[in-house]
C-alpha cells in the first residue's frame, strides 16, 4: 500500500541519515545524544528502541541498526550503565579465576549477592533475547553459557529422578526449569 511505502521510505531516509552521520563522526552512538546531533536522529532512534522493546521492530531493521553500531539495550544505554556492566563482568572473571566456576554451580562462598543476581540476570536476558550479541560473546568467553546449561541439565536430572519423567509442569515451583526444557525442545 502507499501508506506502507511512505513509512518504509521515511525509515530508509532516517537510516541513510544515520549512516551519513556515522561516516562523518566515526560512530553511530553519538547520534543518541541530542546535543551532538540536531537532525532528529535521537528521537528517531528512541522510537526504534521503543519498538524493539515492544517486539514490534522488524528483525531486519534491528539488524541494520545493530550493524550500524547502535546498541540501545539496558547494559549499554549509557556510559554509566556500560561501566557498571564491565565492572560486574570483571568481578565475574575474577571469581571464575579464583573458584573455577561462574557461581551457578558449586560453592558460592566469596560471591556477593549482587554479583550472583547480575549473573542470573545475564542468563535471563540471553534467554529472552535482550542481551546484546557482543555481551553474549564476552560472557561465553568465561564459560557462563556452558555452566548455565549444565546447571539446568542437572536440575532436570534431579527432576527425572524424583518424578520418573522429564515432563516438567508449568507451575510456580518449576517455572524456570519448565521454560528451559520448553526452549531446549524447540531446537
């Protein structure tokens, strides 16, 4: 339809403007700051972020923006958030170096509650698709994803021993395990 073509043309025009801004300034992140970019890009990017959070931004457009250097997820939405994420990541690396695991399995003594909560949040964000790809890669580099899988697999084995099957019900007691089994079956 002509309305859809109009929207597509407007989106393409803004994307082109973003790429020109990136070419001129060396990156796209500066386009998020209204003070650095008076061209309406910050408002447009904010609208794209809202669409992404609501699951309404088409994957092709999200990929184009990500490839253009835009990463508006919670961990990197501001320099302060990025620094906090990196601080927790460094703390996780140090914990892994000292204890040989990332805190999902084994002895958690010496692991602060904030770090454990952060680790579990990263696992949740990856499962929900809201963790930026570069952060997924970094966390994978310290072995978090293998450990998360082994932890859930161990819980499933315990469930199997207790119940005689792997048909984990979708109830408050088994919610996380049920979700993991359901997502594992989809592969």
